[in-house]
């Protein structure tokens, strides 16, 4: 009986040592260490609408910013201020500010203009007051939307809000052949509601 | 096969009536004495409580504390005698009794242990009326080869799947899935990337194995992963002699899938006691079809292989298994959306945005997954002490997910958007002690070390390193008709997460280490009582727990395809369950009935709670969900009944109900399976022209609409209920000298358009339509091995 016990303890010790060593020591390959930082995704964190009133030199801007990307600190959006009865020439600029230095996304969209289109929709009290017309075209002569004009009809002032806003949506077409100039894609890269004030 | 099971059935019935009879003390007198002892064949220890029984005479005895038995008053003659005991393989002998006879029985332990909570599988319930085991045998699985693990398990009442298209199915047991279900592959807890509903278990559907499902918590034996249930993939035993091989070929019409598997196994190749097996499988499928449209980019390509070496001697054995699983899975293109407006448009449209043609090409979005497993198992019989078992496992899981295209471009991505490698080492050892009087038990220790490294562009979960350890003890007492069980376990888990802090104002990004520690106890108590011949009841009460998983702690981002912003919660505590479970069973020659009821209460149940304010992002506002904890309760019923009408014809029905409630919010839990009813009829004919063993099976599955949901918390209400019909024709034919098994079936016979509530694509597309399936099993060496067997017998 005693011999049995010794043998048993020997076996147990053997298994124990093997198991413990292999689990605790293991290999070094799986060392998690620091997360890889060199392969980050491209984001859009900033969209700037720039409007120049026709015949006037001064530019007005409204900016959407979400500098840390999705999540974290909440995004901010400016109200765009226009005058009733005026006409503007506009430009859209996009950037990734989560990188250092920030990346200009406008050029990337311009390069891939055949696969993108902006859709700008005035909502609430702005419907019928703003006419937004895209002026730049892609290789198939379909609208893109980095350049546009805005015409504001004369009338009562409007205070910009979540309801009284222009929805700016950037559709991404994959494949590019699915772009037809009128239908938004099933994959949206940007969707922002810019509140708009109309002053007299 | 049929005769064998009915003889077993008779034996069971007979031994039960014997137990009843022995209590009543009805005996007839004779002259001959039959005596002997019963031993555990493995440990050589005497076995008390075993039944020795002469079915023809309705006579028997139960072995005493020294394993001795004694049956007096037998008449001369030739009889069958059976020796059986819970957890051991029954021995049947034919004896000629002319004088007092002494006979010892060495019972072999069954390789599987009974567990506290159990299911009895659908078709093979006869052998385990008392003990809770069984499920889908290798032969039953053959009828479903080529389908995913999840699909295969759907037949069991109480098991459903969380489906992401035709190729990804995650098993859901009694309403619980993912981190609450443990998959045990060849004895090693499968450690894959379980962070999302679209991450399915990495298991070769052709692996030569038996599958067991334990419904409900099994935390004492299996630790913190097993709060909702356990799926055990148990490799078939290695052959003891000869050489054998099998070729399996499958064809599926719906996604034009072709699949094949080749297996060779044998024994005593180099020296006696050495068994080996090699197996490999390939599957390739293109786009699946719903009745009305093509499901773009839902194809897949999978290649798996495994090798096993085993050495067995009388006192112990060693087994080495290596397996590789590798797959490339397409993700339905239309589920790759940008924002909530896109999702709402897709729901409104009700079908894909554009028609596409069938293709085998898998493009982005896609997943590339590999899983490698190395398992080394050893057991050793320590004589009167019991049996020592040790298992060591190494696993490496790599998951790469690719987007549809580079950002703002039509180019396919050059690098995966996330790439995770999870490496896990596990060690278990346990001692199953020799019975002490009528008490059996097991003491065990487990340890695990894990590391996760990621190199993608999206931080799905942080890198982490984890250690865990546990110790458990389980004991059971039995006197034949009544078995009582109790057990307890302690677990400890240590996790260090390496978090990349995203602060744009900082020049360099900071890596912060955060340490989490979790420890707690699990416990279980249960009984199985054979209260009448053919009737038994099993009841169980237990408590189990699990620590929050990394994604529940650290998620922070939009889930593609569901357009939800999910936020982790660092303050999550351990989730704990208190479960009550009872099963009533009836097994007789022509009837089978099983009713299970359960009531699981959870403290700190982890779930996603919709935040009142959406998250504003550059892609618009996303509904936001945060991981919170609440008291929850999941209750349910499962019924299964079967009746043999005559020799040729069987009828059966199964049904399952689950009710999940968040007790703090007085609201239904999200994503609970809808009520299900399954009816089946099968016809068995011995021989029809060249076809032998003809088996025809018709099944109808009725799934209700989930009416219990939180209004306005989801984009679309649960889809309506549906009825699916399947037909299966199974037979054996001679192909030259080879006995080929042929299996032809139709799934979704009436090509019904439907969406399951637990399908992650239900917002976008219907589930797959009609599918014709052909399966062939061709033994390669049958003749050869027969010859081999004969020489061995000589």
C-alpha cells in the first residue's frame, strides 16, 4: 500500500509539474504587449461648408467636428447663417484630424468622384426656401457635390435647429457603376444635419 | 441495429421490474447457486450496487460492498445474464447452468461521465434512462454532414441558432449563447474569438465524433464558461484492430456546395496498442439563394484536417490530437452599410438593392479564420485509488475580418480591418476515485493561460493576457434506483488589458494597463430517481457564474450590419445564475416521453441597454447601447415524445418554449428564440429491390412569431412565424463489393420565404430556400479490414 502511495504521488507530481510549466510558462509568442498603432483606419472627423455670397468677397463657414472619431468626446456642429433672398457659391471640405498631421480627405473624394455623390436636403422650415444645386461632375457627367450653389428665397426669418437643418449625406457607390446621379447608395460615408439660420 | 436496441430496451425494462420485484420479495425456488464478484475493469476495485439479472427468469441480485453477489434457487438451463451499473458498459453473457457456478464481471466505465443537467438526444434514449448523457451519435451526425455545427444541433429541443447567413451559425441553448456556452472539443474548452454574434465555433463538421449537449449550467465540472450549457465534441474511439477508411461526399443544390471528407484509421501499425487516425475535409460553396433572390457574397471555402495517435495499455493510455480548421466566409454584401438611414432603407426595400448572379467568388466583406488545436491526454489507473486523468491543450485562433473596400475607394482592402490572434494553453487534471461503498466521485484542478494580440485597423477588443485556475469536487451516491449528486467549485481569473487611449491632443498615444480580477464559487446538487419501471425523474439545483468578457468591458464602436453603437462598461461585476431544472422521462418498448422544465434566475445578468441619447457621428446619429446588468429570469419547457406505431412506422413530436425577462425593467429580454414545434414521421423498410435498410423521414418545423419584445427598441419588429418541411431518404446499396450509404434529402421542401428572428440578416434578406442534398458514405477498406479481423481472431 505504501509503495502504491509513493508511485501515485510521483505520478501526480509529474503531471502537475508538466501541466503547470506548460501553462504558466508557455511560449513567448502570444505576449500581447502594446497594441499595434501603425495601421489605423482612415476616418472623416471634420466637414467644413464654405459659402461665399455671390458678388461679395466674404466667406462664411460651418463646421462639423468629431476629432476623436466615433465615440469618446461628442461631436459638435455649427449653425450656418444665410440671408433671405441671397445666392451663394459653396464648397465642401473633409479632413481626418485624428491623425497627426491631419489628412485632407477632400482630395481622396475628388480622386474617387465616380464612386461618390453628396445629397443635400433642406428640412423643416428650410424646405422650399433653399435650393442647393451641385455644380461639379464626374467622368460620366453625374453630379459629385464638392462644389455647389445655394439660392435662398426671400421670406420670413428661420432659426436653425435640429429640425430646421440641411442634411448633407455622402453616398459611396461600390461598384461605381451603381451610381446613377439620383439614387443614394446603400452605404453612407457621411451624414450630417447642419442647422441653418435665415436672416432678413 | 433495431434488434439490438430492442433487446437493450427489454433488458432495461426487465431490470427495472426486477428491482420492483425484489422489493416485493417474489421468488421461486430452484437448486443452483450463481455467485461472483463485480469489479471496475479499469481500477480493479470491487463495485457495489451493480445489478446482475437473468431476464428470462426475472431474477437477480445487487452486488454488496465487496462487489459480491449471490443468486440462489436457479433451475438448470441456458440463460442470458446481464451485469449492469450506472456509468459502466453493460455485460451480457450466455451461460449454461448445470451446477453451482462462479462468475466475475469486470465492468468497463463508460468514457463519458454523467452530468448534472442533461439532455437525452432525440433518437437514442434507450440506453440512458437514468443517467444523463447521449445526444447525436456519429451515425446520426452522418445524416447531417456538411452543415455547420449549429445547424446540426437544431434538432434538439431547446437548441436554436443565432444565424449570420447560411455559413455562420452560433448555437443558442435555452436562449443563451456566446460567452455563456462552452464548446468542449476533444476535451479542451474551445477558445475562439467569441466577441460577436457572427463569430461561430470553429469545428470541422466532418470530424469523426459524437456530440453531446448539456442544457443549463454545468459550472462545477466545466467552470465559468458553462453558465448556459455545454456542447461536447467527443472524438470517436480509435480502433483496436485492423485498418479502415471512409470517403464521404456531399452535394448541396442551394449554394452549389460540394464537400468531401476522407478518413483513415487503424491499429497496431508499429507496435501493439497503438491506434491512429487521419482525417481531412474540404467544403466549397457559392452564393446561397433565397426563394426570390441571390444572396450576394454568402459563399465560403473551408479546409480542415486532423490527426490522432493513441496508445492504450490495460492500466492507462495516452492520446495526442492535432487539428486544423481554416475557412474563408463571405459576409452578405448588402449588410455592409454606412449608417442608420441605410439600414432603414434596406428594411423598407425588403430585398437586396440590386440583383446579382450566382458566383463562387468570395469578396469583401469577409472573414478568414483559422483554429489550430493540439491536445495531449493521458490517463492512468491507480488500482484501489481510482483513475488519474490529465489533459493538456494548446490552441491558436486567428480571425481576420476584411471590409468591402478601402475607405472612400472601390479598391479591395489590402489589410484586414481587424486581425486577432488568441493563444490559449490549458491543463486539467482530475482523479476519479474508486467507489467508497456506494459513493463515486471526482476531484479536479484546471489552469489556463491566454493572450490576445491584434494588428488590425479597428480596435474591437484590447490586447489582453489572462490567467485562470479552478478546483472542483463532485460526488454521487447511488443504490441503483436513486442517485444523489453534489459538487462544488472555486474559480479565479486574472485579466490584464492593454488599452490604447485615444486622445487627439496628445502627441503620442498612451497605452494603459488595466487589471481585472474575478473569483467565485459554483455549486450543484441533484438527483435521479427511478420511481417506477420505465419512469424516472431527474432534478437539479445549481449556481454558476461568469466574469464579464472583454467586449462587454471595452466595446466602443459601431457594429457593422446592425448599425448599433455599443459601449462597454468597466464596472461590470460577475454574472451569477441560480438554476432549477427537472426532467421527467418515460421509456418503454414503443413509447418515449420526456418533459423538462427549468427556471434560471440571474443576478447581474449582462445585457445591452438602449441609451436615451443617440451617438452623433460623422455618419449620422446611431442608436446607442450600453452594457448593463440587471436581474433576469429565463424559464422554459421542452417536450419530446415518440411512438412506435408498428415495425415500419414511427411518429414523434418535440416542442420548446423559452421566456426571458429582465426583472428590473419588467421587460422581455432581447433576442429570445420564438416558440418551436417539430413533428416527424419515419418509415423503415428492411429491403426494397437493391436498397437495404430503407429509411424515409419527413419533418415539419413550426416556428412562431416572437411576440415578446421591447417595442421601439429595435429597427424592425420580429418577423412572422414560418413552417419548414424537410424530407430525407436514407439507404444502403452495394457498389460493387462496397456497402455504400446513400442519403438524399430536401430541406425547405416548399421553398418557403422566411426570416428567422435570430437571423442577423433578418433586416436585409430572407433565409435560404429549397436545398437538395446528396450524401454518400463509401467505406474504403471494409473487405480488407474484415480479412484483417479474421486473422486476428485466429
